[in-house]
C-alpha cells in the first residue's frame, strides 16, 4: 500500500526511516481550510454534477492508495518516489471509491474518523495471557498450519497467514506490534523514558491485540473489492494533469500557525 492513515498527530518517527510524507487533510486546527489545491474540488464537482467535499476526495484517495493492489500494479512507476493518483471521470466509480475509502478510514482509525467501529472478527483468545509479572510474554510465535498465534503462555486463533504476515512497505505489522510490547521490547533505547515499561500484561492489552487482528481481518477480506475498483478506474477515462489546477507557490508553503488570542483566530 502507498498510504496509511491515522487520527493522531504523527511524529517524525511515523515512517520508521522508510521515507514518506505526512499530508494532513486540513491546513488549520479548526478544519476549515482543506489541504487541497484551490479549484480542484470545483473541477471535480463540475465533472460529476454534484458537490465534492474535501472528505470525499480524501476518502477516494485512500481507497486507491491504501490498497496493496496499487503498489503491485504500479511497482515499476513507483521506483521513482511519489504516488500518482488516477482520478476517474466516471461519477459512479468515484462515488464507489468514496464509499470504500470512508469505510477503510473508519476501520483503520478504529472509528475515530468517519464513524464506524471495529467489526468482531474470527480470532479468539483460546488460552489467556497471564497477568502476572512472571507471566509477562517474553516471546511470541506463529503456527500457520494451526493458524495459532502464541504470545507467551497465551494462544489466539484462528489467525490466518494473510493477517499474521500483513505488511506495510515491508513492515510486518503484527510482529512489530508484539515486538514492542513483549517483556524485553525490540528496538534501541534512546532515552531513560524507554525503560518505563508495564510490569505485567493486562486485559486491556489483550483486547487491543484482538481488535488489531480484527482490523486486519476486515482489511484482508475486502482487498479484492479495492483491487477491482483500481482496475476499473485505470480502465476508465481519467483526468490528465493539464485538466487540473496547479498549486500556487503560496499553497506549497507550510500553513501559518493559528494563534488563540481569546477573541479572534489569527492566521
């Protein structure tokens, strides 16, 4: 996938040194100034014969870029950094992209954006992870035949190989999630704050792990729909660059900070 989404403010370590850029939907905290080239939404609205909102375009973008089908289809083109977004002129396809994108954003933000909730998946806790200091998981493993994820003395299943091996830009997210939460976490210590660790595994951590697996289950289950959408979009008539407005030099600059004076908001 060429894009991920988060409802939290990402820091400089968000991409773990893998490159990438952070592109907020809004240029200001009050969410009134979209981070979109002036005139683009008007162009799309004129083409489709209906008003296109900033959220609509954001959802469409994530439906296209947030699927593994995109990087698989355009692997050669992506050897030159920077995704290129095919924008269909077909209103039905665009609206389907908006619908799928909104669902995926809601899923990947655990309902923090665009509503929704984490669907209850198939994975279940079959053997509890001990909540004692001595029982804090030091290792984890996976059996693809039994579809069992073992975390310390605990077991969860069924966990499909597609879910356990799900990766973003080569980062296997389940392994990474568990690696940072085991008793001796992975990664280098860069601050004394890194030594502040939980004393035991908690029920809340188990719930978070299950929800994480359910999010991945739902993502994997609907991947064929996103692949089909991308194929139809690329086969349809799409906008060429000359038909779309270019961002101005001012729009390319970082937005000015909002200053709360207690009265008016200054930009």
